[in-house]
C-alpha cells in the first residue's frame, strides 16, 4: 500500500496544494525537531540539578508565566505585519536560547527553573506560531482537509529530534547544555520557511487583527462555553487530560531520575524515549488511526489515550519500576499527537466558525496551561504535605482517568447531537472529515432524523458517511430513499447500497434505469449488472426476456452509455435498431462508439447510418469509430463524407488512419468526373498525413490544376509531406512550372484589379463602377474578391518556393513580408533576391516589393504579353475563371460592357452547375438590351 493511500482517509491533497503542504509540513517537522532537542536537555538538567520533587512548583510557575506572555504576543501582533511578528519572535527565541546557554555556566539553582520554564514556553510559542502561519497559508476549507497531514510532520519531527539529541550527547560527546546552541542555529534556519509561506498566503504579508482584545474577551469566551454542552464537555475533557498528563509526567520523571543518576545517561535515555515514542505515534497515525476512525468513529479517538494511561497507571501501582513508568508515559506521549489530537480537533467540527474563532485560542492556551497549573498545585499538596509516593499517585491518576473516560463517553453523544443541530442550521460545511470518522450507528441515527424531517442536506451527509461501509442494517434504512424526490439523494442511496457485500436485487433500483438523471441511471446500471459473472448473466437475461419494453430499452441505453466492451457485445440487432431511432443524440453518439465489431455486417450498416445522422456530433463519433476499425468497406463512405462541411475534419483523421492503403481510393476519387468538388479539394489534406513517396506522386499531377483552391491545398499538402519526410522526392521541374503558372495568375489578377480601381494607390482603392440596381451579386465586392485571390496566390507562390528552398526560412520570409515591420520586410526581400535564380528574381521582385498596383499591372502586361486594360477583357478573364464567386460577381458588371463575347459567356453560364452563377447569368440576359449590345 502506498503512502498516498495510507494518508487518503485523513488528507485529500490536491495538485495545487502539494507545494504549500510540503512547505508547511517541513516547517512543522523542523520546529518539532528543535523542541525535542530541547525537551530531553531541559528534563535531564532539571531532574539532576534540582530533583523531581520540585516539578509541581515548576508546573505552577509555567501556568503563571505563559498566560501573560501569550497576551503580550497578541498585543505585538496587532502592531506589526505577520511576517515581522513571526520572524521577530523566531529570532527572539533563538537569542534567548543562546542567552540561556551562556548563563547556565553560572551558579544558582534558579537557572534550572528558568530553563525548564523557558523551554516549556518555547514549545508553546513555536507551535502557536506555526498554526498562526498555517491559518494564513490555507483557507478554511483547505484547513479541514490538510491540517491532519501537517500533524504527521510534527510527529515525525518529534521522533527525529529525540534521535538526534541522543546521538549528539551519547555518541558525539556534546554536553547537554550545548543542545541549546544547536537548537538556536536550526531555529534561525527556519526563517526561510516563514518568508516562503508568507508569499504563498493569499494577499501576501498581512497585519494581524488590530481590533483583537485578548483580555476583554475572556469572560465572553467563558459565557460562550457555558452555553454550549459540547464546548463544556470539551473543556472538561481537556482539563482532566492536562491534569492527568501532569501527574503522569511527574511519575515518569521521578522514576527515571532515580534510574539514571548522571546527566549524560538521563539525557540520552530521555532523547531515545521521546524519539521512539514519536515513531510509534507516527506509525499508529498512518496505519491504524484512519481505519479505527472509519470503523468506530470519533469516540474511539477520545478513549484510546485514557485507556492506555489507565493500563500504565495500574502497572505502576502494582510494580513501581522503570518499565511501568515507560509504559505509562509512552501511552500518554504516543496518543497525544495522534489519536488524542485528532479526536480533540474533530470535536470542534460541529461548532460554528464564528464561535470557534472566539473560543478556540482561549481553550487551547488558557485552559490547557491553567489546568496544568492546577495539577501542579495538587501535586505539591499531595507530595509535600501528605507525603504520597509513586504508587499512591498512580491511584490518583486512575481516578482522573475514570472521570476522563466518562467525559469522553458523554462527548461522543453530544458530538452527534451538535452535528445534527449544526446541519439543520446550515452552520457546518459538507466535508469529508466527519463522514470519514463517524461510525455506522451515528450515521444511521442522523439518517433516520433526516428522513423524518425530510431534510435533504442531513440525509446526504449521512449517506456520505455510510459510503463504503458494509453493514446489513444499511439496506433496510436506505432502501426507501431510492424513490426519494431529490435526485441527489436517490443517487447517493444507490451508491451506498452498491457498497454492500451482498447487494440484494431490488425492484426500486430497476426503476431507476428510467430515471431522468443520467448519473442515477449509471448508478442503477452498475448496481444491477456489474457484480462479477452473475452481472453479465443478469444483463443478458434482462435484455432478452424483460417484459417491460421501456426498461429493456433503458438498460440497452445504459449499456451504450456506461457498459464495458464485454457488456456492449450484448446488444442485439433489434436493440440496435431501437436505439438508432432514439430521440437523444447523445445516446445515438454513444451507440456509434459502442459498435466496435468491424466483422459484424449489422454493426457496419448501423455505423454507416449513424455517419449520415441529422446530428453532426453523432456523425463525427460514427466517423471516428469507422476510422478506428480501418475496415475497407467504410472507405467509400468516408470519402463521400469529405463533402460534408460539418464532419470533414473528422473524416480527414479517419481516412488518414488507414495509412498508405487509402491512396488507391483517393486516386480513384480524384479521377472520377462525378466526384464532388469539395471532396477533391479536401483529399490533399488526407494525403498530407501519409508521408510516402506514393502520396507525393498522387499530388503532383494536380499541382497545376485549374481550381485555385485545389492548387493551393495540393501545394500545402506537399509542404506538410516534405516537413514530415525530408527524404521524399518532389520533382523540381514540376514545381518550377507550377511556380511560373502561379506567378502568371497573380499578374492577371493584378491587371484585373487595376482595371476596376480608379486609384493606383492600394490604400485608396474603390470600385469605379457603380452597383447595378437589383443585381444578384453586388459589383462592389469584386475588388475585395480580387484582393483575397491575389493574397491566396501570393501564399501559394511562397508554398512553391518552400518546395524549392529551405521551407522554414521561406515561411519566415513570408511572415516578414506580410508584416508591418519595414526592416523585416527589407531583410526578407534581400534574402529572396539572393536565394532565387535571376529569372525567378525578375518575376518575383514586383510581387515582393510592389511600387504600386499600376506598376504590378504593367509588369504583368509585359511579362505575359496579355493586355487586360479593357473592361470587357478583364470581365471575360474573371467569368472564365474556375471560381463561382468570382464568376457571379463579374457577371453582375456585364451590363456596363454588354459586348457580344461577354453576352455569349453569360448565356453559356446559364448551364453552370453553381446556382449563384446561373442566377447571375439569367439576370444579365433579362436586364440587357441584346439588340443594342449587338450593334
């Protein structure tokens, strides 16, 4: 099992959260390393130099000192930014550690009191600062998911800190007091974590709450706690826990101080103990705790620590020896940062966020340290005045634990009740934390309450808590929800029932195959037909013999949408025919995807029918499926579909998938005179995906065809082929001929454009012929059409140049020439002047760097030996062009020059296959005085 799977029940880390979680987890790890470097040093020095009998007094002093220091920390926070606060406190703590290291060489027992109190305050402050920073880095919703994984870093840090402290003292010979210097150095290094975390937080560095008043809020916090049964029991649990932990700490340190009389031995033992116990806690948190919470709920987390301490206290009472003290303190330490910490934090989940903000810090700091002080006073009274020993104090611990267990048991019930209340008020988010830790009993209780009150939110929350649970009671309670009005509830109910190991056949689930919600249909289909071999048998029987045609068709539709390949083979031809006529295009598209057997004639016919569906989406899916099969029978259909403007792109990919085997069919389509013009124009794109010499041979004869669009597509396809396979042979003689032809086309278009423009300056062109009234194609479009055709012709000239020279460089030259950057244009023209031969340079120079449209037209007349300065000659050129749009526009201008040869062309155009050209020609003949034209 991977670490990710182990952590999944306690932490849902998403892609964009990995970096901040790693950073903050590492920061918490380092902080706990520093604390557990100091903790064994503090304990051993105090126990050796002062003695365990003074521990009650120091516990009281810690409680007295921490509270005002914490309030001081809050006041400083209100006057500075968060980054300055954290970095200043970090540097201040490091300086204090160095100062303590320096003064410990002086004489005086008071120094060891200062050390003990200082290290205790250090632990409280670094942990408090960490969570202050964590609340800045993570949002509230992230905190719910991610704080548990941060706690793993803390537990691991405690283990590493203890092991490092032991190694430094026992093996490297460092003095115990020198651990303060090591800690100070590591602490200063954490400043980088603070800077990085502040940058990750939303909005960067921010000041703390200037309106916070920690003193005046204490009474209000007490009042809030008193009014809440759950908060009251939380305070009772924490108070009993802190008092018990203080007694346990005293017992453990008293016995270990007797067992290890020297400073070095005691420091090494304590460091090893803290490290190994932290390792046990880490393994427990990763391997046991998530499963325990899932099975038994939050109550189990609250009871583990007191039960463990109870066993240790009983052992110590019977045999007051070192191993019993280790067992007692080990139970306390092992569960403190794992089960107990998680359980305590989970108890706060039902508490509204506004209330939590008012009381959480108060409980964590003042209640925690205050009860430690109360326990210190009790210890002082019991040991110094009454003279109780280790065994007698073990009985006191057992009494405290008994009260603690009773409080934890009460908390379990108040927790569930508080959750129900919070859900009704809408004060708690739908998070995975509670659903992953509650028990089946708790979830069923909440579910019954939600059903009685028709509370959808409560029902969903309880169903989520039951997800993945296997319990025979679940079916009885959840089954009625399969007909619940809310689709969300119906869906979750099916998923919950599906998780049962012995999921019974339920007619209510069968009904859900007809549900309006597709997700519910999916869940019902999964429930009915996906449980091993029996699921396939049920599906076959259902599709063959079911009495209700609607349910039978619904099941078939689910097979199409959600079924596996094996399940899709259950579709019979009659079922397929039913689905072909279904109104839902998504279902027909799914059917096209499901028809996977190319050897089945019925499947082939159905795919061909779907490829001509009224829905373009269905067509595309069918075309993709046809291409995936590479069945030769589909090739003619796919070639014909190239004429379909909605699906031709999908057809390109489908045909290209056949590879070189498709070339014969494409040649046949090229040569067939009945082939649609759009098919011919789109074939080169298919051929360009087949980098073979035969593909080049197929395209070359069309390099100089009459259709300008096909010419353009052929040269573009040749460029793609050459880019994919530079070794293929593109005959240069043919390319040169095509280049000469395209240059001639460009000059003809330039002459025609000049004839239709009054100005020779390209930027001030306008048609000098007025639009003929009621003409089917406005004549003012003609100059725009000529502009577009000239641009396309220029692009094709560069395509052909790319077949003769370095393709990438030619492309760069073209981009430069059409840009607005004069320097780039000059560089491109200069390169072409030097790259092409003199003859081609003479032809290209006016195109690359035209002085004026008049000069280009004049060059065309000289080079071509053809003069198109007369209107009728220019119109004749355009009417004869293989471009229906150009033909129709030119015919619209014939009434301005109704010469006999133009009228003859108009009469011939009445038989043109293009409807636009026919309408324009008929209009010319209807609106022209033929007698006057003849004279």
